[in-house]
C-alpha cells in the first residue's frame, strides 16, 4: 500500500508560480498512475492533471491547460505539479492520488479511479 505526502503549497500573488510535490512511499511508485486533484471551499473535488506510469503521457483539465505541468521522477518516487500564471480561482487544497495499474499505460481523470490519496496541501492565490 502506498502512502502519499504533498508539499509545496502556500500563498502567492496572482501571476506567480508554485511547484507542488507528492512523495510516495510503501510501494513501487512506477507501478502507479498518478493524478492531481483540487478542492476549493464549498466545491467538490475536481480533476486537475494526470500522468501515466512512465510519465510519457499526461492530460489536463481545460482550466489549467497551458499553465500547469505535471511530471514525475520514478527514481525519486515523486510527482510534481508546476503551476504558473496562477489565478485567484486556482485557490484550493491540492491532493495527489495514486492508482495501481498492471498493464495499462494510460492516465485517469476520474476521482473514483484512484485508490490512494494524500492529505492535501493548501494553495492560496491573492488578487
């Protein structure tokens, strides 16, 4: 069973950048497809970005496409989310999630696809 710990959140002005990290332990990281989700106050948790096991395929929500970049380093058991040109509407708790996959080289957008979750890290963008 994999454990996930997010870090890198904080307070930033609109237009600024942050890089989130998701450190995994307790499992073989390269066997998991990974994703980033976010939840703003009073709203449901929503998909932000996902990456396949190798890191060769990625997908983004329309709201973050062109501004956020998801990546992973399987040697370091870590996934990243580089967030640029941040907007106040990006304010949310950001969660990383993992899904064990055996044969699939794909990525997963659905919240329900994921089996393991981190505790979240707060990102606040001021206007």
